[in-house]
């Protein structure tokens, strides 16, 4: 199972930390912009500052697509660097892809085979039939949006719908369907935001030991203590706790990564 790669790394270094390489070109230091490949050089520096604490790296594809061909080239360079120098670290493409099946087949080839990511975030709105090309890849992870960390998440996710005669929130339906129906290849995970620990606790009850990608720590204000207590599975794993801006644009990324890693350990 693809999640075994993450779990092995997490246990080896006693860390559930994911460092988000949301390398916004406008926020990168001028010293990197003097280089022909500024995002790559910045990423390489962040990776070397933080890798000893990182069980995973997550790259938000939007920050690379925004720079056109050059940005995609530097995304590819970053992935090649990770594969060569840190092959044990789990890699996530935060792309939130959603489309009909034959289009998703193209995304699968691009994100998994060309770029080489271990897992990708996927939007479930079009249903299982549409995302099946992702689910069919037994060797790769599909991280399904469930309860996202943004303040406006409840506009749709809190809508009540019928589930076997019960009125439940839409995010509960997603948790139920992904864990009970979509996960035949044991390669599904869920996005569950750190800003909603009570919902996370409920999702843990629904899904058993399934792994959650947890955005919203750091700049978005999610409580580490609350999410660790709500979200750990019975094996003491099950969480990929992401921090992006709070680490990579801090004065000392290594110190911030160490600090968050140790805070997570404290509450395990």
C-alpha cells in the first residue's frame, strides 16, 4: 500500500510533519530571484533546511502553474531533486483535480508518471465514476477533499443530506463513501482541516484508521493539540500535518519545522 511509505518514514523519524512547498514567487527572497530557477533553488534550500523533520513534502501546483512553462519546469526539477536525494520522503501534489474520467486519465499520467508524486489531492464533487482513474492506481494515493480548512467550507460541506435515513452533513457522506466504497485498493486518504477538530473526531470514528492530510496548522491557526487528540488512529499514525507559509517564509525554516515537529510529538 502506498501509505506504507509515509508510515515507514513517520515512524523512522518520529514525525507526522508535512512541509508545504507553496513557493509563491512574489514572496521568495530576492537572493533566489537572481537565479535562473528561483523556485527550484528556494525549494532546494527549504528541503535541506527541513528534511530531517519532514515525513512528507506537499507542493501546491498553482504556485508553479502561475509561472507558465518555467514554473512547471521548476516543479519537475524539485520532484527530481527529492526523488534523487530524499526518496524515502512521501510527496503530495496539492492539485485538487476534478473532471470527467477521460480527462482525469491525463491528470493521472501527468501527476503520477511524469512528475512522480506519491499522492494527489482530488475533489469528489463529480463522484466515484469520474475519479476512478485516480483510484485505480494501486501504487499511488488519492487524497479526497472532505472537511477543508477554509473559513467558508461550511457553505456546502455543512449542507444536510440523507444517508440511509439519517440527516448528516455532506462531509460525513464523503467520509462514509470514501472509506466504505471508494477505498477498495487501500489507497484513499482524506483532507480534514485542522481548523475543525470536532469534525475530525467524527471523521475518525467513521473511517477507522484512514490517513488524513491536515492543512490549517500555522498561518491558519489550527491547534496542534486538538487535532492530534482528535485525529490519531489506533497505531499512533493517521495524520499528515501540513504547514506551509508558517515554515517556508519564516526567518528560520529549520527552527520552525523542528518546533512544530516537537509540538506534534508532545501530544502524541
